[in-house]
């Protein structure tokens, strides 16, 4: 989940899509790669109380499967396993400055657990850097949540610039899909932006649209996922639709 604009629904999408895929019987791992650790805090994993976080995986000189059991938090209630993040991730720009192939670190360490999961979802930070590059390089698909307002639509140009740069050096082009989020279908401006998204990106926009739903705020306030608050709410139903679309899209690919 990547977008260089904050507040567009990356964390909500990572957690809700992970839970929806889990409810479909898929084995899912969600990783918090954002130094702000919003996904971790949402699930009551406070970085200052954790001995191990996603940061440890980047600091390994060689990939070690032995670290994963200490980093992964099992969350059967949520429907997925989880790797928490923390502010220490922000120091990786300096820590990895002299590291060779530093953009390939995450792809390498994920090989140790790739066979254990059907889907690994990465909640990325809202800026270009070693974390975002690692996430994009490691991914089969970059899912771009885009809030349906004009500023958010303009902001994705930065991410597309990053993807174009990576496509110049990667052996295969980066696959991406856009997801309309925080949509208010009563607002003409939102409807216009959604129409523009579909016109410009065509088949690269998911059919599913995530509309505004106050249940997301309620879930966050209680440290729960929307499915635990109301699995028949608009938001829960829409993320289930997205999960089915993701599965169908991957099967077609």
C-alpha cells in the first residue's frame, strides 16, 4: 500500500484488506513499514514496548529465518499475522547508507517466509526513501489508495515518478493498481475525481470504491478492525469486495 500523500487510507487498507483476505481463508501477513507505526498502534503494539520490530529485518547482514518468530505477532482474532513497525525505521536511511544492494533487502528477507503466506501486505511510509523502494521492489503489486479529491489525485504523480525510475533498472516493470478511498458519492467534486481516475488509469483502477464510513473511526478508537465492529457495515462489505477483486486479479495474472 503506497502513496506519497499521507491520510489517504494506506493503513486502513492494509489492515482491512488483510482481515478480509483472512476471512476468505487466505494466509496473510501484514507488515508495518511506516516509522509513524499507525498500524501497530491501531493493534495496540506500542513501539517503545517492543523488543523486535520490522527494523530488525533490515539490519540483518544475512537473511536469518530465526528472527522471524520473534518479529511476527500472531493475531487469529484479526485474521492475519502482523509485523509491527516503529520510529527506529526512520533511521535506516543512515544505517543502510553504505549497504550494498540496499534496495533488495526486504525482498531477500521475505524469501524466508514467502511460502508460509498467500499474501504479504506492506503498509508503506508516505515519502520516498529506502523503505518505500524496498517495498516496491519486493512487491508483485503496488496498491495505491487515492482519496477522491483533487489534491490527492495530483499527489500520486510523485509516486508514479518513483515507479518510472525503478522501472528503468528493474528486470520487470512494477505492476500497480489504484483504489479510490474516502469517497463521498454525494459530493460532485468526488464523483468528478473518480471519473478522472478511471479515465486516466483505465483498467488500473479497482472496480471497488471505498466510501466514507464512520465505523472506521469507531474501530480505530477501540483498537479493533471494522469487521469486529460491524461486519455488515459499508466499509466492511467494500473491503470484502476488494479482497475478492484482488484474489480474482491475481488468479487472472
